[in-house]
């Protein structure tokens, strides 16, 4: 089908959450949007810094130090989240990496020839890197390096229809691990340059150009990977290119009434009529604050899009450009709109034909912390959803341990 609508995007049901409950009037049924062009959405550039901050992909040293102090003091929710992480198979010091030269991933990961192994080894490397930093137990640093070295010694390519998305999932997680190990572990990493070459030669080419006509979670996840890889490689050109794609995609993925009577057309996609746009938004023709392009598809993929969006914003903030104030309304409404339904609110008939596929997963901590803890935005539904599901673990693709790293973290 067009836009990769049910094919070409991996399956799962993940996570999302939210802020502010819409008004009763909006719940009952907002007026249908009149046909017409979308308003132009202008967002200032988020250019690469003159010098990158390290570690600086999703988490910074001050953030990690904040978490470490709370874990050591036995404070919640960090201690519970840390214990859950260490109890997971991802933290096992007996884990054996399963690298492949070619990872073949079809639609919805069928076939899965190395796909799950790659994603899970990347999450394990990140898990071990976090465990190293928080405990200073060198066994975890060595295990993280072992996993990264195993893959950098072998992988050459990703193939089949899900190759760009698979590269985004694993490619967003590897740099998080590498940043912590390279910039905090002093025990040595002889093959670090080989790992960097893997990121540049195997992953970056798959993700850097985005995927304009696919469902938006693809391009957002791919930019999550591209931005993280660019930071790790100190590649300002790649960073600027990825951020430009991200800044164009975000307003085309989450709607605000201030955009005009309909959402922005996804940049570079060739989608340029209202009929095509409604098809792309999975049949939804009434647009309200916070609606996402994949809301009527399912909350799982929408949650992935939200998580990737917040990951990039978090990395951008660490690198010196804070996007949260600019996107505050778009982000808070996106979180709030979906949270109310994830929490069980009845679905009005004007929304997705009165039926939603819930299951948003562990995607709320980063956005909730940024907007509520740092900016002071009231987000009652997001709070209920986020705190009610702590500690957030992992959905086994690219979201992992975000209660531990981002709950109530002011840094």
C-alpha cells in the first residue's frame, strides 16, 4: 500500500503518554477542518555546535551523575529502575553476542535474520554502559565493549524492506553505549575506531536521507540514529542534515490548530493534495491539537515516533540548542492527547472511526521530564500514565531504561 502503510514498518506495541486532557467540547466532537492548504510551519535551525559535548547522546554526564547519586542513596524511583535494569537479561555478564555480516529484516521483521539479535545486543551494550557508569564495576564496561567489538568486526550490511528502520533502531542505541564508554571508561577500548567506522559505513548511509513517504515513525527513528551517530563521530555536516530533516518532519507528524486547517504535508514526500494527506493520516479527516499522523494506525507506532522525537530533542539540548521551548505546545498536546486514551477515556466517533489500538509502551519519561520537570508545564495525564507504569523498561527495539535516566532529572 501507499506510504508503507501496513507494510515496511516493524511491528510491536509500545509506549507513549501524555499531558493535558482536552476540553469536554473537543472530546464530544470538534468541528471538521475545512479543506485548504496547511499553514507554513517555521522552525529555527538547530545547527551543530562548534565542539560536541561528550557523552552527549540522550544522556549527559550531569544527568548520569544525578542518577548515580540517587541510586547510591537508595532513592526512588531511580533505585527501583536500576534494580530492574540489572535484573534484566540485558545486564547479564554471561551474554554472548550474536553478530552477523548481513542482517536481513523484512516487513514487520519477517524474516528476522539477525534483526532481534542486533537490536538486543545494542540495548545490552547500552545497558552495560549505564551499569558501568552507575556502579564503576569494570566488568560491565568490558561487556559493553565486547558486544560493540563483536558487531563492528562482522556486520557489513542491512537488507530487505525494513533495512532503514532496523538501522534506525540499532543505530540509535549503539552511540548511546559508545558515548558513555569512550568518554568515561579509562580502561581502554582498542577497537573504538573500528566501531566508529561501522557507524559511519554501515548505519549512517541507511538513515541519513530519511524516508519521506513512509509513516513518520520511520523518519523520526532514522533521525534519532543519524543525530546520535553524528555526535559520536563529531560529524557536523551529518548532524546538520539530520536535524534539518527532523525539524521538517516534527510539524508534519504532530498537529496543532495553529498549523492551519490541516497538517503540514510531509517534506520531500510528494504528498501534496488533501486526499493524499488524509490517506496518509490513516483516514482521519478531523484534526485537533496533539493528533499524530499514526494515531489512527495504532498507538504502538505512534509511541515509537514520540520516543524518537524526544530523544532527538534531548540530544539537541545537550549539544546546546534546546528545542523544547519551541515545540512545547506541540509536544505537550501530543503527549496529552494520547495519554487520555491510553488511560481509558472513551473514544469519540470522529476519532479514527471511534476505535483506537492502544498500547503506547515506555515512551513518556523523556518528554514528561523535559516539559514538566524543566519547564514547569502541568501534565496531569502524562504524570498519571508515566508514574503509574514506572519503572519504564525496554520495548526491545530502541527505548530502554528511561525512568532510570530521565525521571525527575533537572540536568
